[in-house]
């Protein structure tokens, strides 16, 4: 609970809803800025939180469901049935996102002993429930997988896309340019999902921001991140980090792309 309050204060969120964790597992927190959206709780359970989101200034409303699916097969079925109930009782735009602890098919798994076999029966059930709810898998950017067991070697390492975002057609009509980005891992063994309702205006950006893997290995990188994140709201912190990271990288490593081109030219 203290972590939730720390996160709320760190990003200057005004209000929140939560589903408490069951021991060390599960737990859902939905936080927001009250000057940007109005949030009304519809329903919550140990695996789900459903709320109506009213976006200012247009006051357009849609249902947002945040999911943390149990690995228990009986609880999983309960969740799928609850989602079907939501679908039948609610008519309107619907976005659902979270950790589903399930994959849609072979394309969402890599590695593991015995090849890349999946539980096709479970994946098929997952597909069927999504289809019954008229939910569409949103396309994503960046890394393909969102979870790793952190093992070494091809036989032991497993990568899966467990974290997803789905929406019905009404929501996609309202937000046709919505984007889902798999962000780098931080404190969790899952990649966070960044869902943008509108495509960013790239007119003022000379080039896209790229988080380089070798930055994470530098001893001063963590200090840079912490400095950018102190007493900043989310948007300001991200903007400051983008600018500071470019400056820090050039001062620390130089123009790595120029160095790469020079090295390739010498080959």
C-alpha cells in the first residue's frame, strides 16, 4: 500500500482505485489526474477493475478494464466469464489491458525446453473469450515479448507476450491512431505498456527517441533517471529525460552512430 502512495505522489496523481494484492501476487492500481479525466468505478474483483473514463474537455466516456489474471485455471475461467458479463451489460467503447498470464498463439512465445510448444487448448480458450467479447488485439511497437523467466541458455530461457491491450470496434473508431508501446523493464519482470490514445505529433521531433541498451550498463545512468524523475509529473519527467539522455549520451559516449559508420567504412 505504501508503494502505491509513493507512486501516486511521485507522478502527482490526484486520485486512485485499487484491488489489493493477494499476498505477494496480483494487485491492481488505477491512478489519474482529476483535471484530465473523471473516473467512476463500475466493478472490481481480485483479478479485475472496471471503470468509466470521462476524458476532458470533450466529456467522451468509455469503459477501461485493468486485468491481472491468476495462474489458477479456475480463477482464470471466472475472469473470462466476468468479462463476457461486462460485454453483454455494456454497450459502448471498451479498452482492456493488463497482465493476462496467457498467450494467444505460438507467435507469442520463444524458448523453453522441448522446443516452443504451447498449451494450444488454453490459447484457443483465450481466443474464444476475446472473440465472444468482440475484442481486437491492438498492435504494438518495440520488443515483441513482455515477460522473461530470466534463465540463461536457449533451452531454459522463456520469453512470452503476456501483457496486452484489446479494444472493441467502438473504441477503435474513436481512437483510430491509438498506439501501444512495450517499454523497457524497470523493477518488474514484465515490460510496462504505454498506451497513447492519439498518435504523437512528430512535426517538432527531428528524430525518434531511442533508449540504448548500453546506457543501462553505465554506472551513472541510474543517477540521470532519478534526477529527471524528482518532483516531476509524468509528462514533464519523460520530456526532461529525453532531452537529458541525449545530452548525457553524447557527452559520455560521443556520436556513436558516426563512430559506427566510420568503423563500417574501414571494413
